């Protein structure tokens, strides 16, 4: 017999909206299908135009060669960002939008604006060489980083529930920049191939080989590295409370300025002498890449720790079993649960476990914000939605989580916070809490189904 869900935890509470507020029907331009259609049309037109422009500059054969070579680092970069996003995976539609924006819209904006600005400077100064240098070191970083940042801004504004912290900013920014670099690499490699066709060069000594080595082998992470700084700025803004308006506004701007500065330094490295490129690469690019990689991984581990610290409140309320904070706070246990469900009950069950893990992670991050006084006005509504989604999947995911708790726990003793399982064994692991009193991280006296009493 199906059991009813426990009562919703009342923390924090907000006054209801005035009667009738928000009940007006959206105008035609506010409808979702209109917005999606307009955005899809914009990206499609941008893609066709940038395709025509690149093909015009490289020729059909050069375009095909550039396309074949430029696609090589894309799976590696996409896989790295998806791995980073495994704790709280973002929707695929956000990632597809980010890549498409970078490859189509941002690339089109950059190629048009850069060309116009460089020609205007050359005409105004009658010095084409200086115009090219100024365009590469000043104009290009400003235009390109702004165009890529637009994708991060749109996800931040219109997919706010999917944008909860630094990892989300890093992933969206990195995938946007991966799309941008993909299109740019087609142009550079295709142009290099055309140059080799005219000069008759081939092999290692060719311009194509040199371009491939610099852009694909040595620095496939260059554009993602720049734009990730912008993403971190938006991630910091996402962590700020509603009252921290100055920080929320300044953090993305600071990240964007840092991205422009790094981009300008990279583009200007060739003007620093014979070994300028290698000096900038070794002294700035590699250390910054290592630092940002460490920050991203540390942030991911911090999210897992948040899961382990925040979910016990819902264990006490009866929404989860005592072992779930342990399982959901471990990447190894989470993977075990997904694999177990997919193997024994089919791929839909595996996807259900993955969705359960993602919702539980979102719930823990939401509660952390509320406990720190940074909850948004829709905290209660959002918490109720997530708890309902978890409750609806509990019967399907229970065997997988139970298996992962036993298999991943040290000495075969799963439980919350390293404690042994509750007295009475397996029957008390799910549904209402069994007689079990682990360390209480929130203080107060917790009673079953009433975690806020006392």
C-alpha cells in the first residue's frame, strides 16, 4: 500500500503572494514556444551565415579539411565538462544551447565585428600592420569574450534554477567557448590549408601542421580557459543572496574583465619576441589552467560534502532513508546505484536513479542557501517540488540505493555520517525513520517527521 509523504519542512517560510498575483496570462511574445522558436531561428540563421563566411574564406576543400581537424578536441573538452557536471548534471538543452551559441552566434558576431573594427582602424590610422596588432590584442578579446559571455548571461537569467553555483558557470562557459573555438579552428585550419595549396608545402613543414600543433595539440583549452573566468564570476553571483546586490553585479563583470585580460595576453604573446608565445604559455596559461582545474574539482567535492551535510534533515523528517546521504554524497556509490538499476531493471531505471541523484543534490544546495539566509522567495515552493519528485521515485530507486550503500560503505556498514545502520536492520532503512539517532548537525531536538521541533 502506498504511503503518504511526510509533512514538508517549514524552513524558511515566506508570506504568500497577494491574491491574484501572477495569474495573468502571458502575452504572445512571453510564451515559451515563441521564445524557443525565436532563439532557434536566430541560431539557425547565424549558423548558415557563419558557414557561408568560413567557406568563402577557406574554399570548399579547405573548409572540409578544417572541419575534420577542428572536431578532434571537441569530444575531449565536452567530456571533461560533463564529468565535472556529474554531481548535479545540467539539462542537455542548456549545454546544446551553449555550444550552438558559441559555434554560431558568438562566432558570427566576432568575425563581423573584428573585421569591421580592424578595417576602421586601418583606414583611420593608414597603418594596416598596427591595425592588425591592435585588433588582435584589444578588439578581439573584448568582442569575443563579450559574445561568449552572452550565452552564460542568458542561462543565468532564464534558466536560473539550473544555475546554482560555480560548477554550473564553469560548465556553461566552457562549453560555449568550446563551440566558439570549434568554428574558429575551422577558419584557421582551412585558411592554412589554402596557403599550403598555393605554396606547395606539405607534411610537418606545412602551415597546416604548425597551426594544428599550436591550436589543437598545445592549446585546445585556450578559449574555454578564458571564458571559464566569466563563468566563475556568474557562479559567484549565483551563490549570493538577494540582498548582496553589489556582489551579484560586480562578480560577473570582474570575471569578464579577467577573461578579456587573459585573452589579450595570449593574443599579444607573439609580439613579445621570439619566445614570447612559449613564455606566456608556460608562465601564465599552464598555471592558470591548473589553478582553475583545481578550483573546479574542489568545488565539485564541496557539493558532495554539502549533500552529506544537508540531507540528514530530510532523513529525520522521513523523506529519505538513513543511508542516502552517504550514497548521494559519494560519486562511487552514485555510480554503483545507477549501474545496478540499469543492469537489473533496465535503462529507464538507471535514468530514474540519475534523476533522483540530481534532484537530491539540488535539494541539498537549496537547503544550504536557506540555512545561510540566502534563500530566494520561492524556497518553499522549490523545496516542495524537489521533495515530491524524490518521493515519487522512491520505490524505483530504493533497491539501487540500498545496494550501493552496502557495497560502497567501509566494512559493509553503511549509514549516515559513518555510523552503523539503524537498529532493526533493513526494514528501517527507508520510509519513516527507524529508532536511530546519529549526530545532529543542526542542533535542537528532532522527532520523527518533525525535524524542526524544539
